[in-house]
């Protein structure tokens, strides 16, 4: 059975559709989930956002990040939190996937801003592009042999059930093979394709088989210079996330030793 949309995300979505939605009402919804509240505060104060000063309250978090970002982060964080109980992945694999997903989302957002496409959902599509890998799929070895599970399509199907926009669903479904989507301009699916590759590359996990299709991207008007600039963005983003991860690990070691 596929999981339902996270409850806090659903509540936030409903609240944001009301004309009189306020910061206080959003904070009240988030406060009902103590775990999510803590994770949002932890993330907003991490190197991921690189703020000049520490944010100590949910109200300040919502005010600084804005309603849309808060809603997207709630969906992403709740999804990964639920996966810890149901995905069957080890804690290490789940954390690695979450780190890669957050990095992909950040790179996607920066590519979108650099290309001035102003595509709504670049960050969220990047964070959720591997959501299919979080699902515990029950199947037999025979099914694996003859009908391998397409995790990208499975994840896209789930997001469709949750009511996410078509562009995000399409980007998740085809983020490995954007060539299969009929289009001639640089779109969200291409942003996620590039962001996923650059995140993998920046984390030192790429292979020759996973190189970007330069001919395909060239047909969309993306040249070597533009890719080089995107690669620099990816490396900087990876540096901040790895730095924050190292600090968190060091802090955990200190706690265990004390």
C-alpha cells in the first residue's frame, strides 16, 4: 500500500489556500508535530541556508523562509521521517539519500535562478526526485527478473496521488531520462536531470555511465560554459552540506564521549 500524503503538509496546504492565512496559523500547525518543528529549526540554522545569525523560533523560521518553502520542507522532512520506519533502508543509507536529495534540491533551485526560468517547484522536485527509493516494494525475485521496479515512475505516481503539480511529477518520473519527454525548451525535468548528476558528481559518487548527455543538453541551448557555471554552484552547495554534516558528526561524538 502506498503511503498517504504527510498530515502536516496536508494541513499546511489547506491553511495556505485561505485568504486570511497568517504566520501565527502556520506556526500553530507546525507546532503540533514536535519532531518536524525541531528538524525545521535544525535545518534553517544549518550551513544549508547559511544564515548570518541563529534563528531560535518557529515564527522567525516561517517569516524568513516564507510559506511556500516551509510547506515544501515540511513535505520533504515528513516523507523522509516516515521512510525511517517503513522503507527498510538502513539509517546510513537513508541519511545518505536525504543528504543527496537536499543537495539536489538546492542545486536545482540555484540552476533555476541562474537560468531565470522562475519555474515553481525546482527545489521540491529536487528534494523528492528519489522518493520512489523510499518505498518498501514487496515483490518476488521473478518480478525483479522480468519486471524490474521503476523507482522513478513509482515515486512520480505517489506524488500524483498526493496532488503535486504535473511539472514536478514529470520531473521526478523522467529525471534520469528527460529525453523521453517531448519538449524543445529547457524545462524543470532538465533542471532536475542536471542537478541530480551534479549532486552525485560533487559527492564523488558518479561513474562514466552516469555522465550528462551533452548532445541532448546542447540541443536545449545549454553549452559547456553554462554547465561549468552550474558545476561551480553544485560544488559550493556540496561544500556547505558536507561541512554541516561534519559538524553534526563531531557534535554527536562529543555528546557520546561526555
